[in-house]
């Protein structure tokens, strides 16, 4: 079939289509952020497992979300984009039902993986389906709307997820997905029924896809379980590491010789692409990881309700939304390196500011840094995406955008567990330091513990109660200091990334002739491989 969108939707059909696709995008992204807010409830209800175990449902979900991108590219060429989009939401509804009825991790985690695969297909297809219905003069508006929806996981999904967890129960999040997903599938299929599509007979790189899934799956398993099962003292984690070591060079060798690779390594020959992807990957790894760890610790460590912990992030939307729209209308002559560098330095300052948090009872201490964080979150993606794609054209540019998005999503899963590792490693250090400080082992002449204990005992508390209170206080403050260390480490990382972007080629002047020749040669090799 070759009749490709011969007539666009108009009138109320166009408006309904916009609403439905935006709602579908919001639902998938909402499940990314809201799950973190209700994670302590999930861990308690699925057999009382540790919160780190319940994190598996989030990290594997995100990995599956990313792996769905290359699969969606191939499947849409076989069955058509809108058919695949509708079918994916039907599967999404089924996976949501499995999540809602799960009584243990053994069903919940596979259901979340299925949820991620189907959700990733809808994310990949949703934007292209939407933009095909916009005339050329309004495509920028469509991108702006899509960008606003993309802020969902970092802003309003946290407090809404908290309300669901506190008032309705965490399973309601997945029960609500079912009618919404089925309605989106039905309305989309009805509005676009009869549309043709250009069938793509390109073969799918099955071996490359399996190697890619094996690499990210084994790496995520090591990170997920390392803290709880003592890393390489676990035979299972050793086998995962061995699998990763073998699969990684196999993927490189296979993809360099594959005419239609599932993951194009040749794109890393472009300097701007490599630098841009590093900044996107490391930046998003820090942002997603820190925000996820913080909201969990606010509940587990400081006793915040899920709703109150989610409300900490709400100020971000006040600046994130208008800045996202503004970034789509910036003059094209601006050098993306300058914008990206300012943005990354802003993140560095904001994370350092958050790292100064030292009062568990001071909710408003988060307001201003979170407000500023929303500003830099809204201006994070556009300049780095422009920097990453500079000098690429046609199918190469589209492919580069897909791979950059793929790696950015994977970075979110890795970041959640890596920040957990930082917290796990730094907490005992601070606990020992505080115990030494209060116990007089650091300075023989200073014994704060004895004087403090004496005053508490004089007020009527017995010694066991005093010791218990002190242990709780030391544990809380040590974890809080470890959390601050994670934010300080990210602050230093963003300073390095702000300097790294200046090694890329500028985006405002024409490329240097030698660079043009280099890019032309690379593109010629890709065309030859396709032939």
C-alpha cells in the first residue's frame, strides 16, 4: 500500500486526535514518574521486600522502554504506524492489569517489562503520527506541545502519584491505565482507519537487537542487585558480568559489519554526535537518578507522605513549561555550545544548592532550588539535541536522533541504581564519622555523647531510650549527608560537561571544509552499506 496520509485530519477530528495522542504520551510518561513516588508502598505490598528490590520494576521498565524503539522502527514498516500504535496500547492495558493484580515481584517485574516495551512503541510512534497531521507552518507548535508533555515525569506526576498511593492505593495507578489505554487505542484506530502506509521490507537485525538487550539487561541486573547481594561475591552477578564482557565486543564487531544495524556505531565518528550523546547520557543519568533517590528518601528516611514528597517537585513546572516553549523559538543563529554550557553550569549550581539541605523538617528549603531546577530542565534538551545533530542530514539525522533518545532513556535507568550505589556507599562512612564525633573517639577532650546523654537522662529518659534516639538521629543524618554527597558529585560532573561541549564544532557557521569531507565520506559509506 502506498497511499500515505493523502488527507490530513481537520476540525474537531484534528483537535480530538491531538488530545488523544497527547494523553497517550502523558500516560506512558506519567508511569515513569508516578511509580517512583509510590515505590515504598509497592515494596511493602509485594511481600515486604526492600525498596531497592521494588526499584527493579522501574529500571527494567525504562530499559524495555528504550529497547522498544528499534523494534518499533521495524514493526511500523510491516504493519503501519497507526495500527502498531493502537495494538501497542491494547498490550499496554493488558500489562497494566498484570501489574495491578501482582502479589509478588516474580509477576510484577515481567509485567513492568511488558509495559515498558508496549509504552516505548507508543512513544516512538506518537510524535511522528502527530506531526503528520500538522501543516508545515504549525509543526513547531506541535513540537512545543509535545515538549511540554515530556516534562510530565519530573513535575506533576510525582504529586499525583503520591495522591494515588496515599488515598487510593498504588494498584489504582495501573487500574486507571486500562480504560484510558483502550480508549486511546480505539479512538486512534477509528480516526485513522483506512490510512495507507509505505511498506518497508528492510530486514531486522535480530542478532544485534538480542546482543543489545543482553548487554543492557545484564548491566542493569548487576547494578540492581549489587548492593543487596554483595556484587561479585554473588555467583549470579559474576555470570552477568561475564555475559556483559562477552556480549559487548560481539555487538561492536557485528554492528560494524551489519548493513542495517539496530544500533549504528558509525554515528560516533561524528564529533558533535559523540560529545552531545555523552552530555545527554551523563546529564540525564544524574537528573533522573537524583530526583528518583531524593523522593524515595524523603518518604523512607524523613517520614514524608508520598503526596508531600511529590509536592517538593511541583515548583519545577512553574518555570519548566514556559522555558520549554521559549527554547523552541530561539533564533537559529545562536551557538548551541553556549546555550548548553550555560544550562549545564546552571544544573551544577542548582545541585550544589540542593546539597546544602540539612533540615529534615524544613519543607520550604526545597522550593527555590526546585524552581530554578525547573528552569534548567526546560532548557536542557533543545541545545544539546541541536549540538548532537549538527552536520547530519536526511536519514542519518533521523537515525542519530533515535539513538540519542535511546541512550538518554537507558541513562535514566542506570542513573536510578547508580545514585543508589552512591547513597549505599557513603552512608556508612558518615555514620562512622558521626559516631566518632559524638562518642569522643575523634578528640579525647570532647565527649559530646556523654553530656548529651546526661541531659536526656536527667529529663526522665532511661539509657536504652537515649541510645535508641541517638542511633536513629545518627542514621538519619548520615543518610542525609550521603544524599548531599550524591548531589555534590553531580554538581562537579556538570561542570566537566559544561567544558566538554566546547570541544564540539560550533553550530552557527558552516562546517570547516575538511569536516564536510569527513561527514560526506561517512555518509557515503553508510549509503554503500545500505545498497
